[in-house]
C-alpha cells in the first residue's frame, strides 16, 4: 500500500472485544449454511435449529429472533 493511500478498518477490526465463543459458533454455522446453498431466511433458521447453536437464551431460532440477534450483534 502506498503512503498516500487512505487507511481504513474492516468492520470486524473496530470491535471493542474479540468475538465470543457463541459468536464464533454462530458465524461458523451461518457460513456452513451458505456453503450448502441456503440463502433464504426460512432455510437459514431451519439450518440453525438443526445444526446449532441454539438461539438466545437456549431457545429455538425463529425468523424474528434471528433478525433481532443479527441486529444486536451488528450494532
């Protein structure tokens, strides 16, 4: 990179703390679902319910809980 190029951080580089075990497990599971061609919300929620990790508070995932958790984690 040249000295005149603008420096920037990737989103994950601006975190206040490293990802938790839960966040790593969730991210890994989402990546596996995508790798299997699952790209829709219903399919992803179904995949998470069968492969894990469990949703917040150990509950089964729903479309609403997945969207809420993604918003929380992305904040």
